[in-house]
């Protein structure tokens, strides 16, 4: 998993709870990396899960909710650091539809070793999207937070229904996203 995800998680927690909490959770976790991450490095997802669990225990925020909040944080980070990806998108569904065909293509150019999740999308009508998330990493809650953050970024509201599916060694979630207030 790319280090930028770890760096952003630590930034979010530091912003919310302070540097001492970040340092304490990292120290207690005894991570193989020592909790020293660079944006371009690669690290095992297991370390991210350990960190989320530690921050959850400290804050009392359930791990699933913490992942969702982190998804919102990451969407804001993406919009700040990669504004070009948002240009020409008429709303959140256009942005979400561009993940595989545009965004992941560019990410793979920069980081050929990136192990990205897979997103399949279908648009049965202009205000609805069916999205399937597939990944060996258990981050469906994080994905939901990214979707919610994207909807918010475009000033929309949406009903998001999610069905988790069990698959050997793979996290899969089907999202039904229905825009309620277009931008």
C-alpha cells in the first residue's frame, strides 16, 4: 500500500488528537516499519489496520467509522493535491466513474508497483450509480468514506446503500449511489 495513505492517516489523527497520540499509538503498535512512512514508499496494509485499531481504541470511535472519516479526509486531500482530476467532472458520479479509466491509469504511470483496488461502475440513469469495490485489503468502510467525501465535494447529497459480499481473500462491496440533490 502506498505510503501517502499512511502519511494522510497520521496527519488526520494528529490534526484531531495531537502529535502525542500519534506517537503513543505508533510506539504501542510496535510496527515493522517503526511507523516511519514516506509518501512514495510501500507498506503492508496490515500496518494501516493496526494503526486504525490503535486510534480507534484511543478515541473510542469504532474502527469502521474511523475508516469512513479517513475516506472523507482523503477525498479532501485528493482535491487539494490533484485538482486536475476534478476538472470537467459535472458531479460526484462523473468523478467516481473516472476512477478506473482515468485516475488509476495515471497512478499506474507514476507508481507501476501500486496495488490498486478495482472499481466497476454502471450508470442505470443520470442520477444513479452502481459501483463494486474489490480489493485484497479490508477497506470497504474507507471506500464508503471516499464516496461520501466525493458527494460532499460536489455539493450534493446522496443515498448510499452498501452490500458486502464474501469472497475468498478479497473484500467486495456493492454500492448503490443515488444523487438526491444535483450540483
